[in-house]
């Protein structure tokens, strides 16, 4: 989509959107042409449209100077026009644009909307995302034009929304496309492309390097697949020379069958989403430099596949981690924490100011919090609060879950230093995080469990089918805070 800014309405074709706040003043409606005003008066008189946030009113107008289709879009009360509302309104308008065959669209930006242009455009652009990239017969793609009608200079806001949206689409593709297309090598290729384009440092470890370093947990998980394991490391230096880096670790399980603790039908089908954490970290690096973020950031993405064959790891196997700790595998489906543990040990060596893990770590987080809130856990409350705040600002909501000492003891093993699961069903997300904590060595650490939020088959108005990229904007805002 191509966004243009017009000082006054010039388009004669396509669709014209007129936003209407339910308590709009005469002044804010003054800019509308008389045809728009008279339609608004008519629908209001007939009580068909009051400007409520879910309302639309559509008509065709005969005019030589205006687009022929006119859509009034309710925006709710002015005082309720928050960042979240702006995103929602943008998405609703965006959905109409995505489904309409017109080429040109025009939208009035009223003074009441000035504070949340970025969010409005984020919603509007993200609704254009298409999940059908792998259909062989595609509709002809035409570049749609969106005219924003405003007297203000909003070039910076448009740029910001476009940049963030590019990262969002990138993450969605990685998560939506299946494991036979997006495998560990594909992620490695993308990491290298991003590094080349932005002049970041990059390293891609394969089986040989990982074995030499002793990443026994990660390699144990990957044993059942014919593909090589990878770990991608990206390094961006936007901060001061001696400033401690922030390390982002993202789970990259390209497909999670559960291993010999095999997932059943209805649970296994969408497990290509299990690299969403890793995809999110790649998405951050895709735009870090362009957004001019002034931090030193290191991304670590362990990428493996949890399959079954004659070499696959078994429940009861004892694996030796990169840290030296031994782990009894009580459940091969608790594989995320295993690969993250080795990646965390690697990340800790940079002596980071903060280490953030983001992962589709548990299904339990979706049971506890549903599909709107990611779980957030860690060993440092101020860091957790900063991340929660960044999530609130970006619309990626989180809610804290506890990590009490007696829960942590549930991971003690009789035969190894610890085990990866306790065979129970209580507080599964806390238990997963408790495992990670054993490897952070006191580093300020925060864990975001996106197991319930990364992927949806019932998208909300602000989402598209499949991947949500939940956590991407949160991390970007966090790095900017
Ligand atoms: N990748 C899954 C978690 C998951 C489930 C993410 C559904 C998204 C949607 C993870 O590896 C897993 O299998 N977790 C198990 C842990 C259990 C065996 C301790 C779970 O949550 O059931
Ligand atoms: Mn699993
Ligand atoms: Zn998994």
C-alpha cells in the first residue's frame, strides 16, 4: 500500500472514509464536504448511525468531485480515543480496504486523531497482511493508494508505522509458513540477510560447533530429525561502547511433534508456530537500525526440530548442558526449555544488563491467561515492570505469573542435577520458567511466554488469521525505553 498525504480531498475515485466521533463537535466536522455532512445528518436522524466504535454507514454519492463510495466510520467517544482504540479503528478500516476492490482510498485525519497516527496506521497496515503466499493461483496484486487528508506534517509517523509493519509482516510470514519451508536453515539465511543489510555481526553455529561447545540439551532435542541444528547470533551496537548489552533469546523450534511424548491430533497441527519467539527476535533485528535504537543488543536464536526417529531422545535420557549441569528428560515435549537453557548459558557470557527470553514455551499459559495476555515471569521486578509497560504501550499485553521457591524444587531430579518436568499439571508455565531460571546465573532476566498468544485461528479485529507477532512491538518499545 502506498500512503500519500493530501492537504484537502482531491481524489475522485475509490472510497472515502469519514471518521465520526459519537460526541463530535461541529468544528471537527467542518472539513467534510457538504455531501458527507448531509449523509451524516440523515443517518443520525434515522438513528442508524451514532458514531459508535463498531458502526459503519455506507452510501454511494453522485458527484464530480468526490469518490463515489462514502463510508462513515464510528470512532466512539473522543475521550476514549486511546492508542488501543486507534489501533482498533485502523484495523477495522484496514479490513474494509483489504476486501474492497477499489484502488484508491481516502481517509480524513481529524484533529482529535493527531495523537495516535502511528497506532491508527499500524492497525490499518497490519490488516493488509495476506496469509495466502503459497497459493498457486493468486489474485492480481494491485498497489492500493491511501490518501490521508490532513494539514499536519505526519511524514515521521507514517515512516514509523511502515517500518514496524514491515517487521510485523516478516514475523508473521516466518511463523505462518510451515516447517518444510521455514526450517532452521531458512532462519539462518534470513539472519545473514538482515546482518548484511544492516552491518550487524552474525554467527551461525551448526551441529559441529554446537557439539564442540557442548550444547547437549539443544543437540538432544534435535537428535530425531535429519536436519542440522542451528544457533543464530546477531549483534547490534547502537549504544555506548562500554554499555552492557541486552540479550534477547527466542525459541526456534521449527516443528514440535512432542517427540516420544507425542502430541495428539488437534494439538500437533499448528506446531510450526513453535519458532515464534525466534522469529520475533529476528523481526526486532530487521528494524533495530532503521528505528535508530540506541542500545547494544544481542539476539540468540536456537533453532531445532523436535521429531521422532531411531535417533530421537527418549524420556529418561540424561543430557549434559552447555553450562555443565546434567538434565533428566522426563518429558520430550518440554523441549523448548532445553534448547533455551543452552542459549541462555551462551547469552549470559556477554554479561548482559538484561536478558529476555521470548518463547511459545507452554500451552498452559493459554489455559491460564487466554489469547490476549502473554505470561511474564522473571527474577527482577523493575525489569518486568518496564517490559509490561512497553507491552501496554504497544498493545502486546502481558500478565505476571509467580515463581515461588517451592515450585522451583519440583525440578529436582534423583538421577541428574535437574529434570525438565515433574509429570504434574500444576502451574506449567511457572515450571517452564523455573527451569530457565536455573541457567540465568543471577542475570537480570525476564521471560515472556507467548504460548497462548503467538498464533490464532480466530483472529480478533486487530489480528489476521494465524501468526499475531505478539511481543514484537513490545520488544521494540522496551529497547526504546
Ligand atoms: N510448544 C509447546 C507449547 C505450546 C503449546 C505452544 C500450544 C503453543 C501452543 C511446548 O513445547 C510444549 O509442548 N509444552 C508442554 C510442556 C509440558 C509437556 C511440560 C505443554 O505446555 O503442554
Ligand atoms: Mn513441546
Ligand atoms: Zn515446543
